[in-house]
C-alpha cells in the first residue's frame, strides 16, 4: 500500500502535471533529458514556431520544470530537477508494460470521456 501523500505535495505535483498536460511540453522535457538545449534547437527538433517554443518554455520555467542560463543572446534550457525525470521514467515504464501486454488499458475510453466533458 502506498504511503499517504501530503496535501502540499499533491498540490505541487498537480501543478506540474497540469503543465505537462500539453504533448509538446512533454516532448520538450524528454528532449532536455539529454542535456541543455537552445530555444532554436528545441524549435527545430519539433518544428515549432519560435514564439510557441518560447511560450512553452516560459510556462515550464514559471512552474520550476525547466531552468535556463544565458550566454550572450542565446538561452540554454535544461530540466530544473530530478522530479521531472522521474515522471518521464514512470511514463516510459507504463508504455513498456502496455506495449508488452503486461498491463491493459483502453485509451479510447479516456478519449471519449474527454470529448463529453
């Protein structure tokens, strides 16, 4: 049985998970696992417009998901803490279990509920 999670931690985690609710942000976080990247590198990797990339990074910076350093006119972004990496590790583990058939989950049910909501 899982240990009781504090209300404070649940609120902090929910804020981060809500921010990661956008697929592009999850992709950016995953890309940053390999080390810091410039806005331009991120933009090119995902074929995003520069303002869109910067907006995603600003939202994630404001929520302590990424951090940056400036070198001249370039901004280098990286993950702010190990908590974010752990979230990705959990997502990867779930994907592996679903792909192997060890776990069963019908995503179409979730999608239909979102359409109704």
